[in-house]
């Protein structure tokens, strides 16, 4: 996902919360995706108005991290996008 973009979840996904994250069913590809709790946070913040930097800041504050997890957030966004879950 390129810097400065504001990722958004694609339409028509069935998203269900489970104890350890999210289960997402994509009827367009007939695929099921399981996101761990951290990836689930990243995914749910993809509203088309929140940048990767903002997502990283929320994770950093929420988990009390000393360094920004921007590289991990970007990698997660890239994987979610490659799986067709983000636009």
C-alpha cells in the first residue's frame, strides 16, 4: 500500500468477530480469511479516511510500544490488499 493512501475495506465481505480476531468470508472469491487480533485492528481501521501512519500510532499507543510499528502495519495492509480485502 503506497504511502499517503487511505485504505478501505472492499464491499460485500462477511465479517465475524471471534475470540482471537476476525473471520472474513469473501463471496466474490469464495475464500475465508482468519485475521489475528492485531490484523483485525488494522483491518477495522481501514475506513478510507485513516492513514497507515494513524493506524500505527493507535497500535503504538494501545500496546505501549516504544517504536512505531509502521513497517508492520504497512506489511499487513499490503497482505490484506493482495488478498482482495482492501481497496
